[in-house]
C-alpha cells in the first residue's frame, strides 16, 4: 500500500533515495538524511542532491536509525541558510493540524511522513465510531501527529511518551494547531498500560508505534522482541470490545507485514483489518519502505 503523502502533507515530498540516504522536502527546505533501507543507487547525482539541499545529517554508522531506537552519533552540515525551526501542515478530510519541525542532534525533524495514512485512518475511524468524545490512547507517541489527528476528530486523547522533551514538543504542536485538552503523560509505556489495566480504564481507540529499542524516563529498557507481546496483551484488556479501532506501526528491520499481522491476530479477533508495508513514492520514481502497519476497526 502506498503512502500518498502529497494528499495529506502537501508540504512534504521525497525527492530521491539511495546509497543509504534520502533527500526530502519539508516545506521550503530540502534535507539529506541517513536511511538504512535505501541500499540501492541514487537516481539523481550527488551534485544534484547538494545543489538542492539546505542541510545534511551524517552518522558515524550509516545503518543506525532513530526509528530503530539506535540514535547513533552524528551532526548536521549546513549547505544553505535555514531557520532553527519551521512548520508544516497536515491535511485531514475536514481540516488540518500543524507540526513544528527542527533539526535535532539525532537527525530526526519532528515528523515521520509515512504516518499520514495512519493519521487519516485514525481521523476517519473516530467519526465512524459514533461515540461522543471517544477515549483514545496513543503510546510511544513521539511529537503527537496521531494525537493531533485524534483530537481534531473530537476524541479525548491520552498521549504517552518516555521523553520529556518530546512530550513538550507535542504540546507545542497542539498549541500551534489551535487544539486543546490532550492529556500529556511522560512515562514508560508498559508501566502506564499496566496501571491503566489495574484502574479498569477502557479506550475506544489505541495507537502503538514502538521503537526497536528504547529507554523509559527512569532508565527502563525497551526491546521490541521482548516487550511487544506484553504491550499487545495489555492493549487487548484496555480496548473497548465492541466499537473500537487499533493501529500498530513497526519500524524494525526484519519485521514483515505478516509478522505484524500475526502479532495482532494473537490478541484481537476482527474482520475489518488491514496490514501491509508503509512506503513513500519518490519524485525520482523509487519507493522507499518505511515499516509495517496493522489497522482494524469495529
């Protein structure tokens, strides 16, 4: 399934990829960043990339990835002048929200554009639930794109991420989008889910985007292979058994769409389910794979 990001994020475009890198446009600015899965050759020349780009991020290890949990060591080289931060808009069926972008020391910028398909699914699913202000949980929630999509659709959103600075970034995104009342939680996702189960809390929608590796606010260790079944078991206890929706996104090398589907099938029985590989079509003609997803709604 292709992620047609230009429909939902008109400010974004993948220009080209290859040689373990990708060239992307975020609004007016073009960035070169590492991409561990782009093992093919670039369609455009190195000179063409450098003429377009405003900045380039390089890591000591090209195969490390923020999404895989290995942030690595690296730095930005500026090829043209650009601001410290700027904004992009994300389109929804009946509105939009905004995200602040910035060049971080880890090489990420505050958005994963391939998630636009999930954001549309979340927005549409909330409207189809026909529940007044449904409760939605977004765990491993990053800067809050999915939280904003759910909030814009009228949901009561709980946003959970282990990194305090990332949660603060999400709050800023809520403010510039003229949204409000998202519940912001800085916590280890597994600990939070366990407490919610003990409290008997029920959510109408659950969104999960766990990394391959990570650390909680108190140094808790997260390894996807070891923790994903626990997270799904807890989510099964928290999800409304009647009207609901669910999104699992995985960005981990070696996790195929069938593996993701089997994981979800182990805990949830549903007929209205979709799974596949997320990817973005580049202007140069190549498709860049960016993880797997499983989505369902009842």
